[in-house]
C-alpha cells in the first residue's frame, strides 16, 4: 500500500503505534498520562479526517471501529484492571489491523535505514580493530 495522501491519516496511524507501544510498556504513570493525551488526540484526528472526507467518498477507515477501540483503551487508562487491560490489548490489536497498512511503508524504510546503519557501524568497528591490530603472516 502507498503512503496515505491525507496527513491526518498518517498522524492517526503513528498515534496508534505510539499508544500501542505504551500499552506494551507496562504500568508507568507518566506513560499512561501521555497515552491518555494521545488517545484524546486520536479522537480529534479521527473526527477531523471524517469531516474532511469528500461527500460520497468511501471512508478510508472504519471510524466506528476506531472510536470503539479508543473508548475501550480510554476506560483502561482511567481505571486499569486486568480485565480492562485484556480488552485494551484486543482493542489495540484491532487498531493495528486497521492502520497497519498505513504504517508498513514507513516501518520498512525505517528498518532498512537501521540495518544500513548497523552495517556501517560494524564495518567501522572492524576497520578500527584491524588498523590497531594488523594481521601478521602465519609462519609454520
């Protein structure tokens, strides 16, 4: 899938990824506070994207599914319990399925750039090592 043309859709997808990461990071009050702010921003972006959609144009994503998942996640943020955590994890999995195609191109580019950086770092480390420790010929 190509990059979404609408910047608000891209922002939505990135926020979903960030909120999902917060969910996986465990019980961290600061992260929970940031996630609550992110959830509110998600709601605003979803409403904005839906309002900007041209009349008669098919929706790019299911707004009802998005808002339902966000409500579940917000409930868990407000009052975390093991049951709500399971529901929130399911809601975030649902959102990842909904927005995964929007994130995939950027994620693939980021991973490729990271692999290239690892290769460059490894080559530089090997070069540095052998510059300081040259290989001596083996004499039997």
